[in-house]
């Protein structure tokens, strides 16, 4: 067994991650909400508002429910896949939410969905599939909280590497991932539907242990 410190104590995990571990890590981090998850809020189910703006208040990071799928899909269409078609529609998001090897998390503030992230796991690797924060809620900590939640889950699960792809033209996202410790691995020519170039970045979690 290996031990990983999370917030206020040690969480023991087997050397090789597996299905039971993902469930345990997801439950553990969703209930032991101290550093990554801040202030809990009610569980409203209002549609996301693309132009919504709120004064600075803490975000609530939690696992997505099936009823969140349509709003996550709409955010993917409007803020990730624009100009490329719409691959991640409601059915695909529902599949991700129900998949035992995938974490779909959301950021709520008061009654609105501010952002989301989807990460899949395979062996010692994790892949950030989708990640978006509404323009009105950017630069206020929601994105960092979402990614840090997933990174902490990956660390607890014994994952060694987290990867992500992004458009080459998205320099803001590149610098954001760099600030979290990601480094560029390779350029991906015509990666997005043969239309746009991309790049792959990776975070080596082994360097974060200790």
C-alpha cells in the first residue's frame, strides 16, 4: 500500500489504480472538502447563463449529476468546440458522468453553473478531456479549483501523468496550464477536425510527491 497526504490526513491506496480506487478517491475528495472545495451552496438546478456575472463569492466544486449534462454540453459547444462542430452533446456527457473511469465535476456559484471539467483514467495516466469556465467567471479561481480537484484525485489514485490537448492559438490556456505545472510535449498538426493545429501538454505527478 502507498500513502498520500490529502488535506488533514493520509489516504491509503494500492500501488496499481483500479475501479474501486477511482470510486474511493471520488467519494473521499467529495466529502473531505477543505482546501479544494470551499463554501457549500444549495443544490439549485438553473440553466447556465452565458452572460451571467456575479460579485466575487466562493465556488462549490462537486461531482456532476445526470441533470447537469445538457448544460455541460451547451458549454462545450459554445466555449470549447466553437468552429469545429459539436461532438460532446448531451448523450456523450451522460456517458461520461456514468462511466466509472471518468470524473465529471462542476463549479457552481449561487444558482449558476460557472464551469466544468472532465477527466478520464487509464492505468497510471489521466487525460483532461474537456474543461471550460464561462467568460464572466474567469480569472476568479473557478478554473484553478476545478483542475486542482482533479489533480488531487489523480494523486490519491496513484496516477503518474496527466495530459491535455489544446488549440495552438489558445495561448491563454497554454499559460494557465503552465502555471499549474504542465509542460508542452508536442505539436499536433491539423489536430482539430483537420482545421486547427493543436498541442499536447503533460503534468508529471511524480515530481509533486514528497
